[in-house]
């Protein structure tokens, strides 16, 4: 029951503000003189009665990203809230929308009543994406709300507006929200929207006398809640004790938040529920979009913008999680061990926004009201994962459901994806885990619970295979507590407890305390010495090294080249940036960077390398403003570079004949510069070298990567978008190699660098099919065939391939980087020992200036 608010003093400025608000009405017959008298009276009157508020319906939420990539919801929507103490009949009203700088307004007619304090849902246009339908709306329209910017008006009639600006003063406009780049708004516009964000009116609610001991209401992204005050709204213009902030400034009144549509039908109370009801047996909550009330929980962990809680009386169904995240938007005023009851809106949060369309969602309560019942309770016993506890299935999904959020079978005993979903938000424990990937720069640490799992690498890691994606891995995260700096093979002592969360393609265990670690004492490897008659070829990716800035990583890189790789004769250098690296401008030269790299290697005790490269066209090659490109370093004391022609970024090198032997028309020269396979990608670079009287063609590569969907993503099986482009790039490189070999079957060809695909994949198969190129890494033991660790999965992504004439070639994967937290690269270099036949097979083509 609503209690009567006490009388409060009203200043002249407050009443003037109320009089100009669209929600405050005076009969048209009241002379202006009475208004002046009322204002004069307030100057001497001491109190004004406020036993109830007049009808006051406002726009409280706008979402225009429904049905777009990355969206949870399939449709746009607008939410209204009745801030008054009496129900309001909105029949004959309308909600209208117009894009910025347009006067053509679309109209959705309203009907029905909004109870006091109630929320009203208006469903609008649908899209082709999204996984969750809106709750049953109070009214449905077809307005295509702007996904980033627009203008929404609540109008006391159904006549379309015709204004472009100053619409807030038009007769009949009850409330108005401009957002993003809108040219009209109350005050300043609210922030821009996206497919995963809405603008939500700030909301502060305070309990009446007799309710629980403390209360918190934090709107997503809004101010922290307030405890124990009955008169927060007094003397604060635009603030009420329910229904939200309304200062007539959209930028102040609205914040960006996760879309949370109300349940419709004037939903104001919500249904009672337990956490298992909210989580359900699926990846999407069966109560998504609904208001829920009196959800019991015990706080297990507290973050910066919310807290996790777990049901103190779980339902004992292993398929339904008993944990849940409550998003408060600001530092919550609860502590671990508090027993609480929470009301709020169930929603699904997808990390990454539009760019994270393949990410799974986490179920959350937003816009919560939190009542603390008691404190200092004991945490629930964590669910043990690993030996002695729950063992995840060996496959991510045993079927191919497509989008797992669209009514796909939910089977935690068969699918690892569902297994971890059934533990979302719960306390989880791993015991004596072994590190299978180093601590990342972003604070993650992949581990193997109990050290139990296979197949393993020779240094304690976990090898990925097409039939074993290593679902037993657990990714520790540092959101709540720091993680130790650890290398592969290190062991974390004792139990490690945390809450299971999800972010950016994988489930994560947010550890509660920093675990202690014991070092495995692994050290960077050094390549075996080469024979004098071997041509040594390797590749390095310098994308994370600032050669002209901070010198520490440059020194690390140089040490790896000189000591780890024993100063190869030829180095294919990937990702060399231009010298300004700040903008898409005409400056694409990289001479300073090349000289810095040569100098760092020389200072580390290596030879004085020379370099060859081609400046790209600014803004091309998918390399961002840094204009990254491929190039060669070579040791002129051992190797001669054959310069041919006048190379440029757009002219492709061709195979020609000089002295009856194959040669390059341009050296260095880019391959197939106009091929669609290299759109938005670094162009492969070919160079002609002379070594001990023989001609050698080296092709440097950095195939596209990073666009494939994650193992633990929404789409199953994951879509290999960049794998398709890598296959096309491999076809182009293979065609170039075949042209060389057609000219001379005994041509010496080396293809080196980041092929970016594992062994036994179509990309590598294109290059090696029919023996066109040989893969010396196949001779290595499986436990040694890896050059990168992706969240604890060891795989070989870097290669040195050779033509048949060089069949005696061997390779060594020098494990000097990928397994260590202190590293300049997350890839280990692969060193090729290129071995030639016993004698030259004919005269070499002469070099040309």
C-alpha cells in the first residue's frame, strides 16, 4: 500500500518547472493572471500539499536494434512508465518516430490503461536476426526505430507530427526523447544506440517504511542506489520516488543499458521466481524480458558493476544453473555472504555488441531492486570440475544445430557447450590445475584441472586435434582477483574457486582469490646448429613490437633471432608498420622501422642484415592505419638478393625466363595483387635469392586470420569465414609455385610464414596436394608440432614448405615465445634447414641490376 508523502517546501523555480512540463496541465479557461497569482503565492506560502502525483506517463526506454546482427531481441520496442499514483488510460494516444532531420513521422496508436507505477510495452518493427521474441506487448506497431539515432515522441493524439525541430513545444506532445545524432530533444540528446544497447531512463526507487532493512536500485549504467531514505525526491527537481528521473534533459535522464523490455499488460509487479526458473534448460532464459520478484539468493561474488548470487536451496537439477548475475551498473552495496531477495527484469547480455554476434549470452537481472535479508552466510559448496567431480563431454557439440539459441536440443551430458551453460553464474572449483597456456596480456590463464587431459605437448601443454578440441580446459580470468604470471607447465596449488562467466568466445572462471603457483622452470628453446651448406629460412611476426618506440620488446625480438634462431640466412618479416602508424595518409614508408630492426639484431650480436620490401598503398591490405606489410631480412654475408625491375604495390610479379631458367619479373614482387583472395589482406611477397651458386625463390606469407567463429560460440559448428579466404590465398600461392615448377621441375622454392591454419586443414592441403610442396614438419613428433597456443590449445600455424628439389629439408619449431607470459610474440618461429641436392643442375640465370 502506498503511503502518503509528507508535505514539502516548494521553491518558485520548482513550480515554474512543473508548469512548463508537458505532463502538467492547466484548464485552457484559466487566465494567465491565475498562473501569475499562483507563482506569486508560492513566494510567501510555506508548504504545499503533495498527497498524490498527477498522471505522469513518460518514455522510459527506447531500443532500435531489434533483429539486427548481435541482437538478442527480434524487434524494436518503446517502453512507457506511469510515474503517477493513479492509472492512466492511453487510448487515443500515440508513440511516433522520425529519423534525424526529417519531418515525416510514423505513428503507433495506443490503447489500454497503465497502472500506477506500471510499465507499458510497445513492440515495433521486426528484423531477421535476434533469438528472443519480445514478451506479449501491450500494443504492436511497425515503426522501424533508428538503430543508432532518432526521435521518439509520446503524443496525446494520433495526428502525425510535422515538425523537424522544436517538436517538444508542439501541442499534444507529452514526452520526447532524441538520441544519438538527433536534431531535436529535450535538452541535449540521449546517447546513441546499437544492436545490443537501449537508452533507459535513470531510475531511483526507495522502500517505504516497514520494508526490508536495506534496498538498492541501480539502473544499468545509472547512479548507485540509496539506502534508508524515505524522502530522496524532496527538493530534487525532476526526481520522484518511483518511475525515474525527468529533468527535461535527455542526456541527463537517459543512460545506455542492456535492452530490458517489460512483460506487457501493464506489468508492474512481476512474477516470483527462483534462479533455476530464470536460467532454465536452455541457452536463453524462458523468462527473458519478464519482470521477476522475490528471487532468493546468497551473494557469492561482487564485481564493479554487479554481483553474482546462488540459490541457497538449489533445485538439484544438473541441467539448470543455480547461479545468476545481477547487473547494477555501479558498485553494488552488498557483500559476499549476504542473503538477498531481488526483483528485476530478466535479460540476455551478449558481449561484444555487433562485433560479437557469435558470442553466447549470459542471463542477468537488470534494473534490480535488492533487499538484504541477512549477512555473513556461508558460501555454497562450489561445483568441482575435473577429476573427482563433473567431467565435461569431449565434444563441444555432438550435433550441428546451427544457432544453439533457436530451440536446439540442450544436453549437458553430451555437449560441452551445454555442460558449461548449466553452470553459468555458479561457484565452480578446479583443484591443482596445470597451466596449458601462459598468462595473457588481458589477464586470462588457461588451465587443465588436476593436470588430467590429452593429447599433451612435449613441454606440458595441450595439443588441439580435429577430433579433440580439449573441452576439459578451463579459462581463468582476473575480473575479481589478479592471476599469477605463469608459463606452460606451471601448477596452481590447491583448490581454485570462482564464478563461471562467459565472454568473447569462451566460458571463464572468475577467480575469487589469487592462486599460488609453482614454476615448471621451462626455458626458451634454442635451434640446433645448421650445417654450412644449409640455407636457413624462418619467419617472424612483429605486430606486437614497437621498433621505434619502447625498446624492451625489440630487444627480446632480437635476442630470439640471434640466440633462439641462430641468425637465419633469410627472415620473412610479417606485419612491419609504416613509420608514423597514426592515420590513413600518404606516408607509407617504413625505412625507420627496418633500420631499427636491423640495428636491434646487430646490437644483440647478430649479423648486419639487409632488407627488401614494397610500400603498400595507404589504407589497403587490411592492415589498418599502420599500413603493415611483408618484407625480407637477409644476411648478405651468406645470401645475395637478386633485384629485378622496379617493384611497386600494385604490379604483380610474374615468372619469366632468364638464361633458360625461371626468374621473377619483379624481385621483390607481390603475388597476384588484384586477386580477390587478397582483398583486405597482406599480399604475399616473392623474392629471388642466390645461395652457394643456386637460385632460390622464397615466398613470404601472412594469410588472413581472426575472423573465424569461436569453438564455444553461438553457431555450431563454428563458421570458418577466414578459412575460406585462406584457402583462396593458398590456391593463388600454389598456382604461382606451379608456374615456377612448370618452368623448371627442379626449381628451389620455399614458402614460409603465417599460413594461419593447422595441419590436416584444407588450406595446407591446397599447398601440399600432389606433392607440389612438401611439409617437413610432418617428420616431427606430434608432441612437437605446435607454434601457437590459442587459449590453451596448441597448434601449428606457422610453416616452412619446400619444393620437391629440396626434399632433404628439415624444420625445427623453436619454442621460445608462445609458452611464456613474458614474450614479444604469441607465435614460435619455425626454422627451416633448406638442403640442396649434391650439385647444381645447370647454369643459374644472371642477376640484373
